[in-house]
């Protein structure tokens, strides 16, 4: 997956999955707006294992699904 994609295209293609993104653009609030998908999986641990092998790239891990209202997210 060498193609740079918008975050919306990534959400559409990988909905409901965890995605490791080498980002190429952020918005004013430091949110990913586009990048290359390095790994994706419904299993978060698989994406984090791939993260351990990444060096020298600016990356983000994002969940491309709906976060339940009763779930607390810590950043």
C-alpha cells in the first residue's frame, strides 16, 4: 500500500479496523488528514506489533470505526 490516501478514503476502505498510517499531512489540530497505510487489522494488537518495526517515519494508529458512547478514550 504505497498510495497516499485521504483519511476519508482510508475510513471507507478500512472501516471497523485499526490502521497504522505514515501520515503526510495533519490539520491545525494535529489530526491525520492523509497518508500511506502501513498496516491494518480488526485486531489492534496486530497493528501495534507492526508499529514496533517502524523506524524513521511519522506514524499514527487510528481506529476506523465508531467508538461506543460508553467507552472512554485516553490520549
